[in-house]
C-alpha cells in the first residue's frame, strides 16, 4: 500500500507540472500579438527604440572597486595591458644585410636602406585573439584538435553498455518486449528501475555548515577535475563565407619568387679534349620573345685544362666555382627553353674552322690522330697563353623544359607547393596577377615533378651572322616543329649531363644574385649554388623588401663597315668609371666562372674577321649606392691581333663611346644607339652625352649611331619611372634643403619648388603600375610624411595635406586595381593591408621596447593643431583657415568668428547623429574652423586627425576613390591613433582626454557620411555597400579600444537611427536589415564584449532560492548572462539596456528576425 501511494504521488507530480505548462502556453498564445506587445511595452523598451547610452567613462569612474576579487574579475574590468606595441624583427634571408657600406649616402638611398632594414612595428591588442574576429578556429584546426579528445562515457552510456553485453544479450529482463517482468506504465517502470538499483553511499557532511566561499572553491575544483581542455572544439567551426566578422592578419611582405627549378651541371665531355670550354645557362620564353633570367656561368673543365689559363687568371673566388643554379619562373609556360651556350678561348680562324676538329675526330680514333691532336693541343696552349682573356662563340643547344617536366612525371605534384614561396596579399582564394596564365599555361607547372638527369649530346655550332637574340628565338621556335631546319646542320658531338629538379625550400650553400650567403649556409668553404635573378615575362606586382641595385649591360651590335684599315677582330671593353682618370674604374662588374668575384673591366666575345659583329653578351654590374653626375659607362673598342706579328700590339683601341648614368637625377636605362669617337674623349666628357659634337673629335661614319647597347636596371632604389623619380627627387630636395636645384632643364628655387611638388603629387596617378606597386611602401611613407611634417620653405609652412591625401587615394586605387585578382574575400588588397599592419610608422619615431613603455624620440605631433592650414603660412603672421577649404583664408571678425564664439560656450552633444545636422562639415551651415595663430611651435601634425579632416572636406572625385577602399584609410587611422597613444605614453590618460574634441567631431561626421553612403548605395552598388558596412563596423570596434567608449556608442546609436529611418521607406528592407545584422555581428564580436555591457551595473539580481550557497560571482555576472531577450513578451528595461548597450544593438535585429509579428510593417 505504501508503495502504491508513492507511485501515485510521483505520477501526480509529473502530470501536474505538464498540465500547468500547457495551460500557461495556451493562455499566452490565446491573446493577440498586438495586445501582448502593448502589455510588454509598458514594462520594457519597444523594439524600435534605440536607448541612449550612459556616459561609459563616468560610470566606470563612479563604480566602487569590489571588496574582493572573484573568478570573473577579468570579465568585469578592462585589462591595463590591452594595447601593446610589438617590434617584429624583419626576416632577412641572407646572413649579411647586403646594405651599402658607403659612409655618405644621399637622401634617397638612405631612406631605402632604412626601409629595408627597420623592423616591423605592430600595434597589438593583446586579447583580440579571444574574439571571433581573429579566432584561429577553423574546420581544419577543429578536426586536428578533436583527434586528441578522450571519449566521454556517461552513466547512461555505461549502463547501456553493460546491459548490451554478449553475456546479457538474451536476458529477458532487458528486452523491451517482455511484459511480464516489467510494469507497463512509465511511472511504474521508473520506480521499478529505482528499486533494483544499488543503494547510494551516505553523505555524512551533507548537513554540515560550510562558508559560501568554500563551497564555490570546492565546486570549482570539481568542475576543473575532469574538464577537457579542448571541449569547445566540438562546436562546429563558422562557415568562412558566412562569417562576416572574421578577419585574417596579413602576411609580412616577402621577396617574390616564382616556381623554382634547380639545375646542376654534372659533366661536359667532348670526343677530344684539347682546350678549356666554358658554359652559359639562361631561360628564354619563345612566346613572349624574352629572356627571362640572367646568365649563369659554369666551368666543368679539368684541372689540366684550367692550367692553360693560369697566366691570365687570378685565384678564383669560390662564388665563381658554382656548378648548380636555382632558376625562378613566375609564369610557367610550355614555351620556355633552357638555352646552353658554349664558348672557347679566342683563336685564329672563324667559328666553322674552330669547330671542325670536334665534328670530325672521334674518341675511338685517338691513336690514329695522335699527331693531329698534339698539334691542336700545342696551338690551343699558345692561344690560351696569348689570348686567354678573350672568348669566342662556339656552340649552343636548348632543352625544352615542358618536355622534361612532363616526361619526368607529375603524379607527385603538390598543387599548393608553389604558394609557399609567394607574398600574403597572393595566397588567397583568387589567383594573383603572377598566377594568371593563358589557357596553354594552365597545364604547365615546374613544381613538384620528379628529378630528371639529362644527357645532351647534340650541340649546334654558332653562326657568326646569327648571334642575336632575335635569331635565337627563330631557332627555338623551329625546334618545336616536326621538320626542323636545325636537323640539317652538322652537330658538334658532346655529352653534357645536367640534373633538373624542383628546388628545395631551404637549400644549403646558396648565394643570392648579389652573392650574399642565403640562410642556412653551414660552411663558407662549400661549393655554392647560385640563385639566378628572374626577368619575368610579364609584370609582377610585388613590393621591394630588400636592398638591390643591379645594372645589366647588353651590347647588341657594332657597325664598323665604313671604317678603313684592318679593323676586323672587334671586342668591346666595358668599364664603370667614377671619374675620367683611368684609375677610377670601379670593381663592380661581376665575374663569370673560375675568376675573381668582381672585376674592373670585361670584354665581349670576338667574332673573327667581322667588321659588323653581333653580340649576345650580358654584363652584370653592382651599382654604387651613390651614383653621381660623373659616373658613366666607358666603352672602348679594340681590334685583337690573333696572329703574333713583330711590332704589332695584342689589342689596338679603335673607338670610344660612353653613357652618363645619371641625368637630371635619374638613372639612365633603356636602348641606346651611340656614335663612336675615333679619338679619346676630351676632359670633362663624362657630363655630356656622345651625341654632342665636341670640337676637334673625329667620329666613325660621320657621328652616326653605330653601336647599339641596352641598359636594364633591377633596383629597389631607382624607380625608373619619370613620375616617381620626380616625386622622390623633390621630396628629398626638400628634406635636404639643397637649393637651387636643377630638375631637367629648369633650375628650381625655394619659390618654385612648391608648385613643382604639387604638380608631382597630382601626376602620381600617371605612374606605371609595376614600379608604383614595387615602390608603394616608399610612396605611401613619403605621402604620410608630407601630411605629418609639412615642409618649411623660406620661412613658410607649405600645407600639402590636401594634395598628399588626394595622391594617397589615387595611389591606393592604382595599387588595388593592379592586384585586384589577389584581394581577399573582403575585397582587401594584401599588399596594402600588410603595409598598414607591419610597415607603417609615424615619421621620426624610433620605439624602443627595452625596459617598459617605449619612449618617444621625436614627438610625432602636437595636440593643439588647427583643423585647417593655409598653403603658405608666413612665420611672422597668421591666417584664419576654413576647414571645408583649407586653402581659403577667412578674414578675422567675420560671421564665422561670431558663430565659433557662440558654439564655444555650448558643449556639443555627440550622442546624437552629427551627420544629419546642418552644422556638420559639408552641411549647409558648416562651421568654418580656423587654426590658432602660428607662434613658432612645432608645425608637425597628427596623421589620424589630418586623415579624418581631409576625408570629411574632400571633393566628390577624391571621396569616391576613398570610399572604394575605405578599409585602408580606417585601418591607417586606427594604427596612427594607437601609435599616438603608445609612443606618447598616453594610455594612462583618461579616455575623454586622449583626443581633442575637434578630431572626435570629424570622426562623428565621417561615420555619419559613410553610414549614409551605405544606406544610399545598397540598391545601386550592393557590393560596395557591403564593404563599406563591414569597414565601418570594424572601425567602430577598433575605436572601442582607443577612445571614449560612450562616444563610440553614440556613433553606433546614430548609425542605427539612420538605418531605422531608412527602413520605414525602403522598398526592400530585408537587404538593409541584413547589413545591419552584419554590422551588429562585427561590433558584438569585440573581445571585451562582456565588459562593454557593464555587467556590474547597479541592478538588483533575483534573490537566490538558497542564500546559504549562492555565490557573489553569480550575482556579478547576472546582468550579462540574462541577455537573450528575443521575444515580444520578454523585454528588458531601459536602465538595463543603457548599461548593456551592445546588448541593445544585438537585441533589435535578432528580435526583428525571430519575431516577425513584433512589427506589423514586417
């Protein structure tokens, strides 16, 4: 009977609870939504109302500190170390920095050296990784973490496993179809199971008194005892396409590399061995008709053959003994050939005569031709002794790389291996410009194939009349045809063994193109492998990251057909002259093979008995750091006497010409067709070009151009673009103060340099894309410097803020357009993002992180800056300037002065929308703010203030360019603000005093105008509206860590009111609601979201049902953890929403989305 009563009692409890629940739900659903909404609105805040936030900073200051810290203290207070400054060492590939050793550097070279050697400066939010914005949790990382999780076994699982064991599988007590042993009712079944369970152990300490602190401490220990470390990895990773709040940090800028191929030269053997033979390797693209790599020189001769040249050679540098090279190919193509050229020591006779022994004699006939071989060896020894410094063309062949790669097999190719060698702004889901190839290139890849060893047996003898690159491209194109004309030529039999394989990621004993040791380099005595510089077939958009200053000289042809006399065996000597004295030849010419590392002179190969020779030679020079007006290339033409004759010199000079390397401050490059002088140049010739007819000089062929040569520079110092060259020259002249200065044919003085500089800023948009991207960091740094440090010319401060801002907008647009295919999912250019995150710094600051806060060596700006400055401000007087037009002076005592005095007596309420006011910048009644009188104070400005001001007052064309890439200027502004606080040690300053009110007014106007653009463009340009919406949300989220948080909340509230106003008349409100939801997601993913909602607000938490065990921490966290007010009948109160302001923004779009009956219009 007692058991029956207990069963009825238990059953009655369950039935009663369920009935009450159903009755309550029925009562709630029976009423109309409108009546329910009216009832709830009397207790809470309507969904359409945006609560005005509290003064966040005043609330924090007025809140008393807690009596004792709790476990959730970190969620309640902002950490004092939230913002920090990091110096990330710049990655250097080489063991030596490779910067110039010259003590005196000009401004341009000094700026380049500083940029390529200074470390990255990063403003870092220490706890940002805790938010979803930069969360490292992805689907891949979650799968990896889940592999290490232990299997969780619960009581029900354990009991189920025990019952389902093999020994109990036939037990009728565990069968669901046994009605005899188990009661039918569910309540009885539960009681039956409880009765059969084993008795629990007694709890002797259950009724003992314990302090709440001890209970909390014991419970916390029990919770941590078996808690998995990676429990949250079980939560599914957010969809990358849907997660609008996700961002990724850009990769630091790195040197660009294409797909890398390692070529090893193993051996070179001929049928006969009578003289040394030298080899040259280079890559050629037949489709583009371009040589796509520099030359690699190798020497595979035996020691006995090398001994023949001992009289002409010095001790060879180890860098010239390399027999393997790494080629880089950015644009893989089936039309790329590895061309191998062979040269020999100059001897008497044309190329056919010199090749004849190699084509006729065989190794098997050595005994029969012993006398001929001895005669040939003796002649070769004589020629090596007398003419060992001169070379002549011998033979050539080519290897089709596509055939090698395909025959070697590509089954093991890793499709992502090539991405490891590329920069952060191309490793994206879209292909960058260096990845874009034509349809034929898509099937060709030089990465991941299996190594192949080739034996090249057929060489073609060089033809004296067909040595140019144009003829070579014809031969290469003919090699791919089934009926090749080359098959009709008699081959030069040889055996060249080479090994071709993908280059390893970090090869040992590797030399850079500047002959610097690439890490790792274990032993400097090891035979090196050379990295061969690439000449990409098409444009490569990548910034310079290291110092490089190389010059390549390509003599093409010489025409001495009109020259009388025995001028036939012609060679060209190249010298880099620092002056006109012969002793001033600089040792900057790279050596070839088995010679010294650098030489003072180099010669072209000699074509025997040819007055109009063609050349294929390449001279590689290391440009000095400072190139002056006296630096020039001197070309001396010699006739070489192959046959020794009494009274005849070995070499006879027959002509001279030169190229001044610097003209009007620019490095001269490109093709030249130069006249050749018969006489030696007169004194002071180096400052003139050979085109000038100097008196008393004789010229070949009547002063016509007879020598064709081309100069190509690969330099991270000289842009080789006229617009960039002029801009850098003018900026450096202003920095040095070197007046007067000659620019082209004009002499610039202090009075004319300002006009030239403004014209140069406007002309930056005309620069070529490739050099502009390569020097983008330099250009942006100089533009920032012009904004932050306006130059002073002749006692005048030159205001270039507007011109520099407009130039910056156009430069950013051009760079972004050039790398459009490499942008990320948010439309951000990785190059520009990397510049802001790593490279950008305030001019004149050298942060030092040793021992606490970084000091400031040069104060970057003053707080008392005027929002506008004149174009030219005399130091002795002042002007009043309009903020809407900084170049427009306003007379003292005007109406604007009266307006300013009136507004000065009233505080500006920034909690409301500032944009809709007529007094906002750009409005119909915009206040013209003026700069204070200049009294000799520091004219330097704050970059973030200038960016905000110029953005607000910019014209329509510039504003459109800025809006297209608003994220860049927002991020630049945020980093400038962070550096201003960190370097100036202003983090301890109250947030309301960190930034002046004028700057906050500009920010308010800017946020309002961008928000208005989002609303108005949503139906015309949805993609731009989405980008602007996300950029604005991230900007406001960043401001929460820098400025007055109450001010930021007021900006968010103003934006919400803008959107709400537009929603009432929007034809398709769903699109605008989606944007607002994205805006809210980004803003609410701040790492201090809980703290920003003021969880310690003075609201009364609900009384605990058991006060003896209630913890203080649960009371502290109650206002935050009771946030999901999503339905119409559970609305929070206005005080709660004023404290938890971010929650109010989060509540409104969720409420609209989840309860459509909350608003009849939706």
